[in-house]
C-alpha cells in the first residue's frame, strides 16, 4: 500500500507564502547537554510572537508509556492533561522575516515516514534551509570559549568558521540526524549545530551554550533573532557557577585541571577551541567532572545554576 505523507500531519488553511523561509527544528528525547536545544526553542517561542501552522499526529508517533504525559489530579477529579505536541510554528525575526520552528517530543515510531512528511512540508512551503541544534558534553571548562560542531548536507553550507572532525565515528541515531541525512539525499539543504557543553554542566540548563547556538543559526541563515533575555540568563548562570567554584577548593581544583588540559591542547594544536576528535587529550566526566557534579547536586539538589 502507498503512503500519503499528509496522513501524518494537519496544516492550517491560512498559511501565508513562505517561499525561501528557513525551518529550525529541535526534538526532545535525544542528547541535549545543558538543555541547549530546549533553551533555544523556549527562548524563541517566548520572545517571538508565533502560531502553530502544522500539527503532527502524536498518537501515531509517540510511545506514551515510555514518556507518560503529566496529568493534574485535584482533590477528587482529574483537572488537567498536558498533551504532547509536535508542531510547526510560524515566527518572524526582528526584521519581520518569516521562519519556521518544528519542535516537540522526538518520535518513537515511523521515523522514515516522519522524515518524508517533513520533506513534503519543506517542498510545499519552499523552505530553502533546514537547521537543527542541540548540546553535547565536552571535557572543557566553562572559563574557556565554547566550541561548536557544525555539519551539513553540503560542505559550503558550513563555512570557514567551523573546523570539521577528521575522523569517522558511529553514534546512536536520532530523528534530527536522520532528517538532515534524508533531506540531503532528496536534494534539500540541511545542517545542524552541536554546542560543546562542559561535562560537569551537562545535566544543568546552560544558557551560554544556547546563546552560542543562536548566534550560529543567525550566521547560517541570515535571520536576526532576539537574544537579550538569553544573554542575561547566560550572565546570571555563569556568575552562579563561578560563585560555587569559588566556595569549594575541591571544585576549583577540578576546573583548574580542565583549564590546564584545555590550554595545553589548544596551544599544541593551534586550534581556537577543543574539538571532540581529540578525546584522548580530554578529561572525562568521571575523572574530572564527578566531584563538581556531586557538589552542584549537594548545593542545589541538582537544579540548574540559573534557577
């Protein structure tokens, strides 16, 4: 039997002309160190007026028993149900240029059909570039410049600001990665950014990584996106991290060790930042980050530094 991609989503009837627009995407469920992708998505939807223009059929795509949606029980009845939503939103940058944001839980089922459905929306709306983003843990200190790994369906999309990884590796797949891969096969431009989040902050919300990703998206797409609130959050979080480091000699020793590792590698390699291909030069989370993680958990119950 043939598959009609339109069976997997519903599109509003009053969608304007979007020819040449950019589609950003982030899916909850895969690796997202520092809640990087979630922070970017929340920032954009909170700071930019938006509306949903397409919704995917989550009953077909989501395994509710593996990620049970929250429900509210009040005294003697069920009061609320937070239904999962996988949707495309229409937003405009500070210059009024329209762009799209696809976000929600990562599908558990029908990855290929989902990718095909997104391709049909890309072609239906004339999307010129699709961009994903998230965070990955890295053995680098928060006191040094953050790095970012860029990848794309065409080398020219990446530009000269990003250094490619020289080796090959096999990693667990994700819908975001599959979508980029398939779009490239289908002749559509797609790319992604993975911010390098210090190991010891991987489980906390880290706005500095989200701010870096937002800047990368701007350069790649030409969009002008608001960043004021995210920049303030990054400053507050960094100040809180520095305060916690200063209050513990043990934690300060961990950070200084990371700084020495980082500086030695950067000086020897002539690079501006630490990249994932040289993991043999980098401390692991267990070696240098566990003490800091325990400290943060003891101080704040595992909560994010900026809270």
